[in-house]
């Protein structure tokens, strides 16, 4: 499972992993606000997938997927309309890039 997640991170386009300056307009994101959103990274930065060279060591150690720390969990009850719009834009940007998140909930 970890190896699959590492492959997904590796296959994501750079523009989903980096924060860019500026804004973009998304018609799909007009429901709660203006449809204009900043361009932060959609996914955290992945610094590598590390596996053990010697299979004997797997009894003691495991593989490691090293990703960027991205802050605190989102408190959905405290979100403003513009925050909801921004979060929705992440899902839309992933979908436009050909990736389906698979567990989006309200």
C-alpha cells in the first residue's frame, strides 16, 4: 500500500505539488464564493520512498514514505465560504489533472 502511494506522489504533476503566486478562476468553485482562488499546493511535497536494502531487516524496520508536514487537521465547522471554495478547488484541480481522490466527503 505504501509503495502504491509513493507511485501516486511520483506521478503527480509538479504544479500540484508547488505553491505558485497568483490566483485562478474556477467556474465549478462559484457555489460558495467568487470562484477566484489562490494557487497553493494541492498535495504535500514528497521527499522520497525508502525501502530496506536487506529483506532480513524487515522484521525490525519498515519502509518509509517521507512527506512534508502540512499543519493542523481542518475543522470543517469553522470554515468560511472562501475556505470551502479553496478546498473544493483542490479536488477540481486533481480531477483536471486526471486523478480521482476517492474519499471526498462534506
